[in-house]
């Protein structure tokens, strides 16, 4: 019975709760609707990036060549362009990584070095993409796998991928 006397009743704090509920809207302070909307946008972007799209045309290399009206000279020219672009992008990525090492070791800017390493990522991604396209043109086969690309381009991979 003694405990019942000392417990505050709900009516006693109703005015205080209402007062603070009107003035201290935590969801509004945090801009909860904006956070929720941004999170949904981010999830939708990730889903769209990771979704595997159906190919527009299911065809062989020769069929694509005939459909696009390309000659062997056109294909060779595009192959050379793509191959050189892949090499240039790889070189740019390596130079950016060297600069990141310079920032970390000599300039003592660790955060800048980490950000610079991240900036090399798109260059390496473009290099891989172009190298893979050049590989498909060289093999004259569409739909090659990354495993085939690795096997044919890196001699060390032949040790890992034994048939």
C-alpha cells in the first residue's frame, strides 16, 4: 500500500506530456520523412544496379555484325580503340593509386589517400569493361563469361582454373 501512494498518477503528468509532445516533435526534428524517402531511393538505386537486365537481342557475333552492317575493318578499328582505352584507363588508375601512396607516405594526409584510392575505382571499372568488350571482339563471340576473360588474360589464372 505504501508503494501505491508514492507512484505518480497518469493524470498528474498529462499536462506536462502534452506540453512537450506539442513542442518536442522528435520525428520532425530529425526530418524523418526525408530520411525515410532517401533510404527508399537508395534501396531502389541499389536494386536497379544489381538487377540483371534481359538482353535486347539474343544473337551471335556474326548476326550482330550483319544487323549493324559492320565490316571487318570497322570491327578491327573499334577493337583497337577499345583496347587502347582500356589500357589508358588502367594507367590512369595506377597513377591515381601512386598519388594516393604519395599523399599517405610523404604528405601525411591519410584521409586524402583513402579518398584518392576510392577515386581510382571508376578508372579500373572502365578499364575492365573495355578490356572485356575487346576480349569479346577478339574472340568474335558475344556472351563470354568473366571466368573465360580471366583465364585467357592472366597466366596465373591458369593455375587456379584447372580443367
